[in-house]
């Protein structure tokens, strides 16, 4: 009998697919916490992460920048930062 295979999530793309399709560049990438879709930040020409929120209603995006461990909630306009090893976090109102 075979042992069950470990299931792993594929690594998010290091590109904004919507910008790439248009030949645009982007500033930073965000990943939807609900479905995993990757889009560019609001500082980018396309603001595709925000566009995804508007179209899908998915409220939370995670930063894909190395060394950053935060999320932004579009619905509540809350910036969430993980702090310490306990997993406790803080929140503040600040655009991403």
C-alpha cells in the first residue's frame, strides 16, 4: 500500500499575470488570502490586487515581498501585522 502523498500549495507566481499580459511593470505583489490569486499593489499601474477584491469580494491580501509578514483588509481598511512568535498581531488603519 502506498503512503499518502504530501499535499503542498504551489508557490505563488513572482509576476502579476494581468500586468504581464499587458506588457506593464509592477511595484509589489499581493496574494489573495481567499483564493491565492496574485495581483499588483495599489502603487502599481494596474492595482490588480484591489481590482480582484472589487470583482470577487475577497477582502484580504498578503504581501509577497521577502521579509514582510503582513496583510491588508480592503473591506475594513485595516493593515494587519504579525508580531512576535506567539502569533499575536496588531492592526492599524493604513493603505497598502
